[in-house]
């Protein structure tokens, strides 16, 4: 077995996330839209014994930053961004495999840099015509904007289901029907999560692919190339459009779908790459003064964060468990800062670790120590993250200069029971009902204290939350799924106020007025 590790690399301020496994000649896997490098888990495991397999999240997908808003966003721009990654990783020679949108990116790489690309494989080349570009663009890609009632989630569920019935998905005519198996409920959920990861950015990669209708790249390829069209793939209809190709480009129709295609590659790739050099070791991003993504392995899995270096104490912000991590856009404070994605959340979500207090504290501490092993610390803990302060205070001792609790959840045993009894449904539902349940729980959490019985006294007299804020938190609730209940149970023990009062660390607390809750939080300082 070859472990798959995850990494961030800084490309002139744009953060790029990629996965890596194995050793040998470099093999780059480029995903389709709107998915990300997670889709390649089985492929990476298959080829890691023979190659150094690298799978990036393309710009704007997964955990990679999007392309600059003021620059081009066509397929060549996606290709150039991938070439920048190839160079930054020190890959002098690389074989490239791309699927659908990723296939167009891979083709650009092979066309633009034949001296560096040892081989090209495309699973489903999208040979759109100018007429199709005009037809599909806007209709295929409506804006994805959170609505106050959560209706955008219902639309997304149905949209993902529909793409297995018709191509394009919005064309319900028999002429557009596809005779392929419908997606399973879990596969639909996974595809929905891929879109929720990136929101309205989902349109960028798709739009670039649909707009690409000049296919001279593929006709001018000079590297060994294999273009496969599988049965069951709607792009099979594009196969006859690839004509007048050079002898080094083989176009193959594959009736056996993905397993048969991979068996073909099991022979073709090793033979084609037999004389290629070993890929170099992992390249670390240089230290930078701007915001930079960081990722370290820990007992809590791989823990990610945003780091801004500087002089003086390091401020560490911990978002509320069950809510979206902080990003640099949320921060106005100056000086060195570390914004932690709690284990189970954001870019730290890919973990099977138990999300109890001790495990989260260990993961947080591992990230802090990797970023600033000797700095004095100032902690800012939000919501139920207050439960992690005693463990962090014990771990750091005098290195912890001060701590601030923002609306800490200080619950009685009865309130904790009420909270846990009314959490959103986590079972994936065939009709997508679990999405709506998560939405309404999260929105009402801002309007009614979630640990108090639903009554007038529990109503929070505040502005309705912005749909974008609710949406970001709902994505985290859906990531956590059945892990949400034990996460919040561990973070809301009835003796937490007593634990906090025993700490010997300068402490400040802020809380909004609601029933006796503000007084309860202020009592920590007495």
C-alpha cells in the first residue's frame, strides 16, 4: 500500500492543493468539473506502485484557489495554471491523464509543452462545436446562489440526478435521453458535495470546457497520445469529430467502460513510460509574508489552516465546531495569525479520527507547533470551541499569553440533551431531504438558541442570518454527517464552566444578551 498524502503549494500567492503517492515516473491526474482530486482515490492506489502519482485540485475546485478574477478563464488559462504547478513541483517530465474538462487541460499541456509531457491519456475528449458552445453555455450553468429558504439545495439535488438521465441535463426530450445507470443515492450526495465545496465557482471550469470549440491542439499533438471514448459516456458521440489526427494519436472506442479502459492502461502506460526518469521529492512552498495554506499530519488526520507570518505573538483563531472555518476575508486584525480548520471541517475534513476534545486539541496543537514552535500564543475561540481551551492551556502552559471566548456554549446537562435531541437528520435521503433539514436547523440556530426548548423565551431578537453565512455552515454540517452529534456532545459538557474557571490564563469573554446567557458567560470572569 502507498499512502496518499495531501499538500498545499504557494504559486505566487495562489494556493494549490494536490495529492501524491508512490514513486517512479511522474503521472499527473486532472479531474473533471465540478469534481476535485478526491475522485482519483482508486486510480492513485492502482498506479502508485509503478509511478509517482500527483492529482491536483484545478483552480477554483476542491481546496485550490480560483484563477484571478481579472484574468482569462478559458481552457488555456487552466492549462497554464497546471503548467505552473508542474514547474513548481520540479517535474521535468510528466505523463498526463485527464477526464472530460481535465482531458482538455491535459491536451493543452501536451500541445504547449511537448518537451515536458511524456505521454497523454484522455478519457472522453469534449469536442464541442461552436453551435453547441452557444447552446449549452448559459442554460447548462445557471448561477448557484444561496436562497434564504434553502431552495437552491433542492435544485442542486435534482440537477445532479437529472444529469444521469439527459444530456444536456435540462433537455427532457427523448432525443437527449441516456441509457446509463442512474446515480446511487450516495453518489448523488457525493456529487452534490463537490458542488457545495466550490459554490458558484462550479461554473468556471464547465464554462471553459463548453466554450472550447477550436480543436487544433489535438490535431497538432507530438507526444504519444491515447484518447478513449467509453460506452456510457455522453462524449462518445464526439468520437467521429476527431479526424485528421497524427500517427502518434490513437483514438479508441471502449465498450467495457472504466474497468476495461484501466486494463488497457495497465499495459500502455508502463510500456510508454519505461525510460522516463523518477519524479523528484516533494517540494515545499517557501516561507511567505502573505497568507499561505498549511497542512500537517496529526492523530486527528491532516489538519489545515491559513497562516500569515510576522513578528510578535501568534494569534490563533478557532471557529465554532459545526460551522465554517475562518478565511483571510474574515480577518481585519494585524500581525501573525493562524486560522485553523478544525478536524472534520474544511480542508481538515478528510479524517476518520474520533472528533472528541482530546483528539481535536492534539490536532490543533500539532498545526500550531508546525507553524510557530516557540511563539507566544493568543487564542480566540468561538462558540463551542471553548471546550478546547483547557486542553490547549495545559499543553502550552506559559506560552499561552491570553485567550478570548466569543459566545462560548456553556450548557447545563438538560440544555445539552435538548441540543443533541434536535440536531439535523444525517441519513442521506433519496430525495435530498437531509439537505433541507440541515438548512432549516442551521438557519433557525441563528434565530432560536439551539439548546433551549423552542419557545418565545428562546427567540433571539436578531437580524435574519445572511443566506451565504447559513450556506457555508450547512456545508460543514453535511461534511460532518453522523459525526456532528458526538462532536457537539464532546464540546458541551456540563462542567465546562468549572473547567474554564480553574484556568490560570488571562481570559476575556463576549456574549450577546439572551435570557441569562450573557450573565452566564460573564460569570467566568468573576
